[in-house]
């Protein structure tokens, strides 16, 4: 049995029951449910939650707004599940702190697979391998894999779990080029057609946090038509 705690948030009881059944079959025995945003937020504040599956349409609030509120308390993975399939909705969900976005109708097994992948990566970086360096220094930027903290010029920068994992993946492989497809496979441990956009959004968010001029990035560089690479800033340990 798995010990991770999962919170399912949806206003349709049938979907909650179906997801709970599938996840229990996957070995998860700590499953919590909420049918309103208020109840979901209360559980996040009072309980130990490792991952959230969040519907966008709730009776008392918008799932996007709830995500913003949750991000004040935790950087754990948040997977949006919604009937909204528009590109703008997906961009918004990922832009405000979501780690993945799945549209209805969906396969319960697909959600279970994505949950497994998100938790696997999140736990991997939270525990860190004993053979790797815990702290990486790149000029004014410090990445502490053991605590999940990112600092720039001495100030802590808030990142979602997936933003942090993506940054660590690139930093551990300086000057190596990866396509968006490869980054999604490596960091998200899955791939679905169209998920390259998820990588592009997360790269954009990271640039806004670590680049002096996000419009002219010098750290996470885009090689047009090829992919992305991490260029260690001046004064980095890796130089």
C-alpha cells in the first residue's frame, strides 16, 4: 500500500467515487475528497496532502482561484481535471501554478498514471539521492534539492513542485539541449500529444523568476527549432 495522501476535489460525486476506486486499486489508501472549494482549502490547511486533483468548476469558487489560494500554503503537485478544453483555459491553469491539465471526458487509468508520475518525481526530488550534491550554486542563484528551496540574490523564490523539478533537471545537465518533448518525458514521466505546451509555459514562468530580462533570457536559452538548454551564469560552480 502507498502512503501518499491525495485530495480529490470535484462537485460530481460520481467522479469522486470513480477516481477513489481506481486509486485504491493502484494501492493508495489515504484518499480525501471535497465537493467545494472551502472544504478543499480547509483540508489543505489542516492536513498533510501530497497531491491534489482539482476540478475547475466548483459550486462556491473557480478552481483557478482556489489553486492560487492553495499555492499560498504548499507547492505540492496540482492536477487540473476539467471539461474546459480551450487552449486559454489550459494556459491559465498551468500559468497560475497547476502542474498538469487533463480534460473531460478522460480515462481514469490515465489520471492514475499521471498521479503516479507526479508523485514519483516529487518524492524523488524531495528526498534526493545521497550520491548527488544537495546544493547547486550558479552565480547569484542557489538551488537546494534537499529542502526544495530556490534563492536568487539572497532572496527566496517561490516555485511550484514541477517548476523546481524542471529547473533542477536542466541545471544538472548544463549546456545540454533538450526538446520540449524530451523535457516532458523526463520531468513529467509521461507524454501525451500537445503536452509540449506544458513545458513551454513552465519555462516561461521560470524565466520570469530567474532571468534579469525574461524577454531576452541568458540562463534558460531557447535554440529555435531545436529545444532548450541551461547556461550557467557567471560565477557558477559548474564553470
